[in-house]
C-alpha cells in the first residue's frame, strides 16, 4: 500500500511482475495513458487496475492530487481494492473475512468506526486497520462518524 503526492505531469515508475490498483484520495484527479491500452481518468470514487510493466503517463486534470495505490505480485497473492462510500448519517457496511484472508481498511476521507468481535476502533483520515482470519471467519461492521466518509477495502488472499 502506498500514497503519493502527484504534483506534476509525468511517467509512473515501471514495476514488472506487479499489478497496480490506483484511486484518488483528494485533488482534481488525473488522466492515465498507457502503452498497453490504459486510458482512464482517475477521479474521486474511481478505481483503476493496470500492469506494473505498462508504461504509464500521468496528466493532472486540475492541480496536485494525492493518490492511493495497491501494488502486489499476482503470482503470490490475489488482491483487490474496493471503495465504500458512506454518504449519509447511519450509513454502514458489514462483511466477512474468510479463513486464510486479510482485509485492510483505510479511511481515505472522513472518520469511521470499525467493529469486530466485541472490539471497536475509530479510524480518522488515512488511518488503517488490518483484520486477518486464520481459523474461522471474522465478521466486520463499519459505520461513518462523519459524512461523507470513504473507506478503501483491500482484500488479500493466498
């Protein structure tokens, strides 16, 4: 997991053998153009996956940005990044982490409470928690403390 300030147009680092998944934390967004067909505007709420071996050029759409990246080796783990936008008072989500899997939750915007197995943890902006299920499933529940809140849900298995 990483975050980067994107302050000017330019090329992304090449990461052969890795997959990249990227989303916007704040700012006006950026456009990605790649040698293998990537053509995507990355604005708030959008997630884009591409090969780390693809030559990517980034063009800012409206000034500097902060991005959030998941970078992994698909030959070693299976991973995905989903966004959970909690827009209203009382908004929440729940999920189950299955044995052999992990779920990282990162508060990209706003504040949220994460509850699991009788514990509660408050996440502020850019705070994170990693939940691992070793022998049995673990149920999670998260609710927004401020609105809107946006959580990145990173599933890791393998």
